[in-house]
C-alpha cells in the first residue's frame, strides 16, 4: 500500500477509535479532530526542537489530503492545507513548502485573513526561507524559486530586506559577486539597519580583485 495512504488511513482510524460520533463524520472532520489534538499536543511542548520533531512525525498523516487539494487546483481556504503549509517550513521540507507556497499565492490565500498570523502569505514565505538559522544548508538553487515567487509581493520592508540579504549571502558563497552586490545594495535600500554595510564593502573589494586579476 502507498505509504501516504497508509498514514492517512491510520490517522482516520485513530480518530474513529477515539470519537464516539465517528460514524457520522467525514474524512475532513476526522482529520480536523486529529489536527486539533496535535495542536494541543504541540502547545504542551515547550522547546522548539520537540515541536519540530512532533511535526516531522505527523506531517505525512495530512499530506495526502493536501495532495488531493493541490491536484484539483481550485481555491480552498482549507485549514488542514494551511497548517501544513506552515509545518512544511518548520520541518524543513522545501519541496512540499514550495508546492504549497505556489498554491497559496496562485489562489490568493492569505495567512493574515485565515489564521492568527498578522503577516501576509508572501511575507511569511520570505521570512521563513530567509532564516539561515532554520536552513543553515540552504543553497542558492533552493532559495531561487521562493525568491522569484515573493520578491515582487507586498510585505514589510524589513522582511523583504532579509530575503535579499540571504540571496546576497548565498550568491557570494557561490562566487556570483555582481549578483551578491546587487542584492546587498537592494537590501540596504529597503531597510537601512539590515546589517549589510560591511558585506557590501567586502564584496566590492572581491570584485575589484577579480578585475585586477583579469589584467
């Protein structure tokens, strides 16, 4: 049996077994019962590593439901999918995070209208993917599709500046110095205190050295 399907059936079976009215509940309702319990369990975990470990363990329970919505490609402000959109970034599954990000933005599903988050969906994506503490091994190739998705979307200047800063850092690491300088400069334009002045000077020096070596 497909492991995704097995996980989903296990989750529904568990909800059925613990719910007196399960015979009258739809698949969505049963998954919502489980999600409610999982959210309560998460609220009882104080440390971030523990929360991430819990989400890692149970994310796949909900993924088949999300896949069904993605395959239909119609706008649905579905609470299960929206929660898994957030969880995907938390657990570092960038492939699924990108799929869900594209769906959320394509259908204009906004976190600040559907959840307690005050930030827009694009702002959440930018803030999440720009966090090199969360994604220390992030590559420019992994960042690029997220960057392209949100760089022209409305969000706080500070959030967008951090995204440009991350793009610049990764470009510098891959010796794409002209791109790095452009990204650092844009980050500084967006938010003066983003912390790139020394990095700009460093990249300018590296570019000058490269030009000298060409002569």
